[in-house]
C-alpha cells in the first residue's frame, strides 16, 4: 500500500491534469454497469408491456434513448481515457520516474558502483521503469477500484431482484484470484533472479555494438564464442519465462471452465425464476446483462488484485533503490588549499572484498607540489587518488586538507577546485569545444582558454572548435592518442588547484609522452599535481616520487634520493632502463 501511495503522490505532483482526468473518468465509468442494468429492466419491461397492448411507447423510447446515450458516452470515454493514459500517464509518468532514477544515481556514493549487488538493484529498478510498471500501477489501481465499485453497485441492483444471483457470480470467478496471485508472484521471483543474467545479456550485446570490442573479437576470432554465450544466456532466460507462461495458460483455462459453469448455472436459475413468475421478462433480460457485467468486473477486480501484487513487487525494487543511502557530504564551504594535504593512517577496501586496497597509508602533499605516484599494476595508485579526491571514503584514517577532514567540506565547492584525467577517459561525441570546455561549462565559450589547453596538451590543430568529434554523429575521428590528449586538455582547462593524472599517456609513444608530460608539469606549476604511472621516465620532472606496493607506500623521495636508496624504485628504474636499452 505504501508504494501505491508514493506512486499516486508522484504522478499527481508531476502530471496533475492527466492524473485528475483519468481519476474522474474511472470513477464515473464505475457506475455505468449499474445504471445500464437499471435501464435494461425498465426497457425490457416497457417492451413487454407494449407487446401486451399497453400504451407505454414513450416510456419505451425514453429508456431506449437513455440506453443508447449511456453506451455512446461510455465508448467515447474509453477512447478518451486511452489517449490520456498513453500520452499522459504512461509516457510522461514513465519519463518522470526515469528522471528520478537517474537523479538518484547521481547522488549515490561512487563506491556503491563497485558493489555487484547494488548494480543488480539498479538493473531491477531500471526494468521497473523501462517496462512502464510504475505508471501501470497507477492505471491498474484505478481499474481495480473501478471494478470494485462496479461489482458492488451491480450486486446491489441484482440483489433487489434475486439474491441467488450474487453468490453464483462470485463463485464463478474466485479461481482467478488464486491463479493471478500465484502466477504473478512466480513471474516476479523468476524475473528478479534473472537480474544478473539480464545485465550479462546487455553487456554481451554491448560487445557487439562497441567499435573497439567488435574489432578485437573479429580479429582475434572469438566473436563466435561470445555469440554462443549470448545465445545460451538468452535461451536460459526465455526458457524460464516460457515455462511460467505455460503454467499461466493452464491455470487460466481451468478458471475459464469454472466461469462458464457458473454462467450456465446462473442462466438456469434465472430462467427457472421467470417460468415460476418470480421475476419479469425485463428482470430476466437485465439480469443476464448485469450478470455478464458483474462477472467481467469481478474478473477484472480479481485479476487486478493479482497484477497489482506482481507489479508492486517491481515497485518495491524501484523504491528499494530510490531509498538507498545517498552520498553524505559536509556543509562547510571549501576555502581552498593553503598549506598541505595529509593522509593520516588511511585504509580502504572495496565492497565484498576481504583484502585492503590501501593499508595504513601516511603521506603529506604540499601545496603546488608535483608528485609522481609510482608502482606496478594493482599496487593501489588509482585507489589512493580516488580516496584523496574524496570520491571514495576511507575505511579508517583521515584525509585532511589543512588539518580539516575532507568529508566535512561541501562536495560541490570542493570538487569545483579539483580535476582528474583518468586512464579510462570518456570520448564524448560532442564538438571539440565541448570535449575540452565541458570541464568548466561557465567558460565554454572561452576560445582562447580552450586553445591554450589544447596547446599545453600537445593537440595539433586540424578541426574547428565547433566541429563534431567521433563517428557516431558523422564527426571527425582521431587516434586513441589524440583522444587522450583531449582528455588531458580537458583537465588542464578547468581552473583547479589540484589535478590528478591517472596513467594519462598510456596510449602515447615515449617521445610524445615525454613532451606532453613536460608541458603538463610546466603548465601545472601553480597547481598541486599528482601523476599516477608505472613508468619511471617522468620521475626526473617532479618534485617527489611516491612508490607503492601491495596497497602500501614503501618509498618517498626525489629521483636521486630513491636511486641512492637502492630499494623498490631503483629496482623498477633498472628494469625499465634495461627494457628501453634492449
């Protein structure tokens, strides 16, 4: 019930006109069957009297006219309702639910996206939105209420003529209740447990539709394996649903049998009452109409109850995700770095992991200092940068900016002063201007600043600032290395005091890498800069080198100091030096 309340409040808040019209239409249509039953009694009785020679033709014409008007108004109402529902409630309502879902995603802590169970919750929530389930609950709840009102009102009319018709009608449709509830629950639980398989299907399909993966699969010759894996997973999903569909068909066939038997028995009872002169021919004709209407509405009432039980399970998935804890930020405005950043005994581990990615890390970074964070893959370099920037909260310890916990700062003001260029940078299918200027949209039309950032990143002029990038929209395609330079330019364009480059030059050759990093370090002379890499060549250009291994800082010092120490840094340096000499 709580989910129905939340859905109704949301829909009436977002689309009040469509929601109000739909509600009014359903309520007025709820009383149409009882009105038609009443009119039918008078219509048939008037017809019988006319046939017997009684002068009631005007009365007969009146009720015939009313009967016709009611049906025409009801048909028009159904047509109008379908338009309002489809264009208003379903399309607009679903759009608003989708917006609320995406807004929630933007407010979740980034660490949540490292949790597989959270991703499954997101998949189920997206399914509830994409299948229009939430908007359907609004519609089906109103249909449920309408059917209930119709059943009660028609039952009242029926009972005024013969009390025997009511129990026969009820007994003929009760099996629908059991069938719909049981089948609905089974459908939900199967689809719920299919969330992982559904995500896998989407991922495998994405491999076929993404240019880089499609090319690699084709060249390496394992596209057939991926195709078979996708087909096998799809067949498993379809097989489970098909088995449920068969069960559902059998149960509904069983229920239809009971409904037909109930209808036949009821007709026999009504006919017996007519033959014994207990009711009139008018009541006989009206009772048949009323019985069919009541049976249909009772069926709709019970099916609606079953469908709602299934749909509300999906609504539960949606609101479980919506109600997830959001990222908790501080309220203090970030004043800017004046002295130093301190990592005080910081540890961190990813969700569902037993091993710590960072282990009791201690480090001081001075303002405007340029530091290289060095280490082999998996040493914790990238994780350290994310914790440092407040993207991931430490499991223990503190990240201090001028002695104040980074978690106490307002996220918006804090992140406005930092930037990151990651190894998995995004290739935006936007203009060249937007690809660079999107890091500071308030300066998007600062052409001079954009050109300066492009120059510092080593991007050669070849296309205009307002030309599209990427092939998705018939734009210019450039090499991976040029895309990487654009990502660096994007980071430089933002007027940040702290910038992190996480493997920013992995796609560049050594000569270009040296050139770009030299330019970057010079451009970042008035910034605090962290350069994450597993290459030692850049370490001569920075103020200090931090060496990590297995989630710990094992060495800190200048290039010369660490060579003299003859430790981990010297080992890495010697190994890479031998490689390049060979």
